[in-house]
C-alpha cells in the first residue's frame, strides 16, 4: 500500500512570484470559493448593500492596510519639480490648439480669453479640493480613496467605475488624435494612416494600429520607472512649452489690436458657453494627485506641483487665446486648424508644422502621464477588491504597478484600434465633471462631519444644506441649458442663486467644523467647495441630453457589476472573511474618530 502523500506546505504570500494566474489570485474572497458560496452571497445581497452603504474607510486604513495589499512599496522618488512637469504633461495637449479657434468663431469671439479665465478659475476650485486631500491622504487612489473615506463604499464604487471608464476612453481618444496629428505633420489627411475596413459599422471601420503602438510604448515606459517616466515627460514637455512660447511670441508680433473689436459679439452668454467647452483643455490635473504615494514630501511637493502648474497653464492658455484673437478677425478664424491658418494669413505657412509638432508632443505627454496616473487609480481600486486584487500588486524590482498599467493599456488599445469615439467623447466629459462634484462634496463632509464627534442634529443640517446646494446648482444648470436668446429664465436665477448661497451660509453658521487640515487646506471653506459644486454641475448642464443618456446607461451597467461582483468582494474584505486581509473599514473607525476629535 502506497504511503499517504503529504500535501506541500502553503506558500507564504511574500515568497510568491509577481506573475500569478490562478483563480484565487483574481477572486480570493470566500463568496467566490464555489458556486454554492456565490449563490449564498447573492441571496444576502440586500443585507450586504445596506452594510456597504453605511461602510466608510478611514485615513489610517487607506495609508496602512490597503497599501500593504500591494505587497511591495511604490518608490518615493518624485519631487515638486517632477509634479510640476507632470502637470504640464498631463494637461497641455492638443485641446488648446483645437478648441480655441472653434469656440472663438462660434460662441465667444475675441472674448475667448475671458472663457479661458472663467474655465481656469473653475478648474482651480477642483484643484484646491484635490490638493487638500492629496496632502492629508497621500495614496495612489486619488479621488477614489478620498470619496471612499468621506462618502462611503458605494459612492466610491461609482467614482471607481467612472474613473476606469474615463481612463480607457480618454487614453483611446488621445491615442487616435496622435495618429491624426502625425498625418497632418507629413501633409496627409487625418485618416490617411488608418486602415479602412468597409465590412465594419460606420465609426468603427477605421482601424488604428499606430494608436495601439503609441499606447504600448507609453505603457512600457510607465511600467519601467516612475522617475524615468518623469525625465521623459520633462524633456517632451519642455519641447512643447518652447513651441507654445513660439506661438505666443510670433502671434503677438503679428497682432492687430483692431481685431479685438467687437470684443463681445455673442454677448456674455457666449463667453460662458465657450467656457463650458474649453474647460476640457484643463483636464488631467487629477493624475498628479495619484502620484502622492511616490512623492518624497507630499505636504510640500503636492501644493507646489499641482497649484503651481495649473496657475502657469491658465496663464499660458489665456495668452495663446489672446494672440489668436489679435492675429485675425474672429469671423476669419479657421474652426479646425485655427493657429495654422492664422500663421498662414500673415505669410508664415511653415508655422503649421511647428504647431502640428507641438500638438503631437503634447498628446504624447498626455498619454504618458495619463497611463501613469490611471494605473495608480486602478491599483488602489484593486486594493479595495472592487476589481480583482491581483491588479493591486506592485512589482518588487521596478516599484511600479505593472499589472494595473497593462490592464489600462490593453483596454485602451482595444477601444482605440476600432472606435472613432465621436459618440463617447461627451460621455467622458460627463464622467469627469461628475467626479469633480463628488470631490467637492466629499471635502465639505470631511470638514464638517466626523463619526462620534458630530451630533445627529448637526449631521442633519449638513445633509440638508448639501441637498440645497446641489439641488439649486442643478436648477441653475437647467435654467441655463433651456434658455435661448431673449428667454433667460431670470425668475429662476433670482430664486436658485440665493438658495445656493443660503445652503452654503447654513453650513458656515449652523454646522461646527469637525476637522481642520494639519498642513494645507482649501481657503474660504465652505464657499469655495460649494462654488466648485455649482460650477461643475453648471458645466455638466452644457453637455446636452445624449451625454446624460449614455452616462446613465453606463452607470447602470457598472452598478450591475457591483451588485454581482464588487459588493460581495468588498463585503468579505471589510468583515475579515478574506484570508490575510484586515477589516479596513471597521478596525480604523475608532482611530479616525480620535484623530478627528483631536483636530
């Protein structure tokens, strides 16, 4: 009789290799151990939903237990200098070259410079919120981690779903734009470098292998080293800034002040309609917050890098818009190639190649920093087990999240290869603005609510005030969206604007502040976060009905995933049912209360 075989000893987690493909690596939670366990989990869905609606993480859990799930630390190698250039690389892409001419011609005229001022101020309000959170909770999760702490698990999932959607669609759209600008640089039509597949549906029949290759190269750089990626970004962004400096200087040398008259051909409403569109030239700054975990001195470097880069970018955008408006009458501005056409009109046709090169460089850095930042979002989302936890692992040699970077790159490449993304671009805008609204709301909750410290009466006043702020902001956006020349709904504004102010004033006067930031905080709280809610909701209202229909459908699909998968994974982890995991929600609660009470 053969001796009984002794099972091999269980391999310690730390001794395992980085590349893992077993089912338990993707779904280690007990709810997915067998079909019987999964059916039992589905049967408990209502109770688990109630639990997760009430569940909130803590600063200590995000900084401790969740980070340890990556098994290896990300390397703290970035300074304020790196973050500043990451800001330039992440924000300044092709948008400034495309949107300025389009909106100056159709909506704002020479007052397009005021549109950039208005949208820049709105973006800065969101930047303030991100900066305070990134200094207080310096982890890779960015807005996902901040919302999970202040608004809870379910709200964090909605944010996570939109962040992943934004990362996939955004990177795909930018990669396809890279192919278009490369074609223009070599004097070919925008679609000349794509493969036309007549058998596929319209909008999906221009295959783009170049976009796939660009995503693969930038993802490979991001996997190798954060510091190395920073050096590549610095060089590329410096070249881009030189191109922009050329555009500004050459533009003002050929400027005619008479072209600024009439300054407001479409009136004040035209300025704000254009501001709602050019706002998206400021997108991408949230990627910087995700690098807080790799920053040497977050309390100093993040405010300098984030606020410094965005202030400089706003100034650059306003100067570029003013230069364009002074080179040509607004009626002569080319909608699709504004700067190239403007230089051509003053005898500098060769400058179109400089503009195309600048746009190409800008798109490259947006892709590079984008894949870096979105991979860190994905890493922290995986740490919470909303998506498979294998994507949370940090590579022991490179100190980067290789799995998460590959996931973002592969999904983006698949979309970029087939889709023109004309339909999904407005969906991307809605997702971004929705997250900014959640961030400003989370900041107000952070300042004015602490479990075990804030009384029930004060919590109810805060909730009522937030509902009034958000509701009046939605009303203002609806009034704006349904207005037309000669019909501006002044009665609605006369009620809704004071209602927004009353909601903000109620927080200031009737709810005591439960927490003050230790190092750096948003000034003029609650007014600036409340204004951020209002401006982002207002901009969402300019997107049109189709954007919200698609946004609603995608959100519904994502919620189905949460109910079927994410809910049960996070429930198991939060209640310590997953081997080797700590209860990151409940175990940190007491420490969080003490921390806030002491503050």
